[in-house]
């Protein structure tokens, strides 16, 4: 399966095992590609390997075997500093629980990835974070601390934070799972808006079949294998 020039992410025969004496095989040979600008749902029952796969794609963990290429780099060949830099600049994260810093304002939380990358504050950083808060409808709440925002508002801040580095890929792990239906729909629409507006690729783990059906492509995992892929033929 050769890498295409415009492929954002490619996994070839990726496995992940845990344990030494008693080995648990979580991923059993994943082949998957993500193209720039895709809006992809990753589905499957609990224990199918969705979160493990997201951790590998997000460069938070390393595969046991197989190859992962992201933005043209074979991630297994990168050292820790290179991996951290690629993750910080190339991937945004949105989790089920927003993981905002409670003592920080909405604006400060959005600025955090830029601050970590640059090591100091500057005017452009402030302006970029403020503009994103406007885009998620929270410009008027920029100075609010995270604890003063509703759950849906906190998740919108988390989306702005994920996008502030302008990454080509955003990974979202059950981003609406902790929200009521209306707030969840608002958050999902925001993800789609940014996908269409900026061409950002999204891989969204979800148990919600209704929301998965509104994605361009659905990859379904069962027992650590790709059972179906609405965008590509799965080898039997």
C-alpha cells in the first residue's frame, strides 16, 4: 500500500500489545489512511481499540509493530523531541472532558499551545486566540475563568485551543459525550464548520450513530481490526 503524495496520515499493519508475561493484543494490524480535509468518524464497541488507535495517531504512545507516517515522517524514527514538536504543531486534541486549566481565563487556555511552542507571550498569539474565541461564539467571555463557563462553552474553548496552532489534523475523542443533546449538536456543528472553512482533517471517536452518519467517512473497529470503512475497501 504505497503512500500517496497527498496523504496526511497512513497506518500500515499497526499493532499494539500491552503486558509482558500476559500479553493483551489491542490492535491487531490496522491499515488506514486519512487524507487532508477528511471528516472521519471512528466507531466501534467498547474495547475495540478506538482510544488506543487515537493515542497512537496522536503520538501519545508508540505502536508495537507496523508503520505510522504523518506529514511524510515515519514516526517510529523520531526521537522524543522531534515527536513532541510534530505532535504540538501538527495535531490538535479535543477530549470528552475539556481539560481546561480552571484558574486560567478562556483566552489564556486557548493561548496555551502557542505559549508552549514559543516560550513567551506576544501580540500575535493574543490576537489569534481572541479571533478563535470569536469564531466559536465566545468572544465576550474571553476574560471568564474556565470554571465560570457552562459545559458546552468549556468544550468550545477546548475546540479553539485545539485549532490555535492551525494543525492539519484534529483528533476528537467523544467530544460531545459529556454534553446534553443541544450543546453536543452545537459542538459537532463547530467541528464541521472548521473542517469546511479551513480544510482541517478531523478523526472523531463517537458512539453516536446519528453524528457518525453526518461524517464523510466511517471507520468501524471490532476486536482491534478495521471491520468496515465506508471510504475504502477493507481486505477480508
